[in-house]
C-alpha cells in the first residue's frame, strides 16, 4: 500500500520560465462585477416568462 502524500500545488511559472513564489504574486482584486451576459440571460428569461403568461391569459380570456 502506498503512503499518503499531502497535496502540494504546482508552482506558478513566470514569463521568463522560472517558478514564482507565492509571496511574489500580487493580491487578487476581490471586487467582482457580474458579467454583462448574465443580465442579457436574465432579461431574455424575463421576456419569455412574461410572453408565456400573456399567452396563457389571452387563451383563457378568449375561451370565457
């Protein structure tokens, strides 16, 4: 049975091909903006849902 080896991530490689230490990496920007594509999808779903409700309402209003 093999011994368990703890996970060690691979080092980041710089532009010159040398490994970059974790301390040398810049801090990530923690403010994330919601992508514009998400708003397009939400808007399209909104239009589809409103259209379906309108179709159902017109169907029942014509039958009564």
